[in-house]
């Protein structure tokens, strides 16, 4: 199955729909994104961009509220905290301090102190 994200005028994702791969096949049996876009436009109207469930293209799987950055050709989730910066390679927001590696404990980010706090 293929996935397509509908975008508003600010390139924010409104919703993601699933399209049968058959709808993307051209006369030679090759998948073409534009055929999926055309299918979505004919069915729903609007502006559509294909997204990858496993992130094999456009960096991240689109979700409601994400932004499609055309220059980066990537879907980017909303910025979780003002202190976090965008990793240009992955298009994922990163904290200024890496999360603790203690996998058997849970930590949450505290923006006020720009640090991780252990949840007890």
C-alpha cells in the first residue's frame, strides 16, 4: 500500500490516506507517484504528496500537523521544544543535550532547565 499526505496552503499535513499500489502503476507496470497524486486529487481534491511508511524517502512518515518542506523534500514533525534544533540530515528535532542512555528508566525533557529529568 502507498501513503499520501494532503497538504494545506502552508504545507502542513491535514491527513494521510492509504492508496492501493495498483493505482500507481503505469502502462509498463512501474509505480509512478504522480498517478497516486492524481488518484487522490480526483477522489478528494486538494494537494497531495507521497510519504513513506518506513521513511525510505522524504525522511519521515508524514503525520497530521507535520510540515512538508519542499526544499528539503522532507516531512518534519512540529518542533517539540524551542531549544531543540533540526538535524539537517534526518529532519528530526534533537535536544541540546542527548537523552540518558539508561534504557530501564524513563526520562522527560524539561524545557525550563533544558535538561532531562528522571521519572520516578
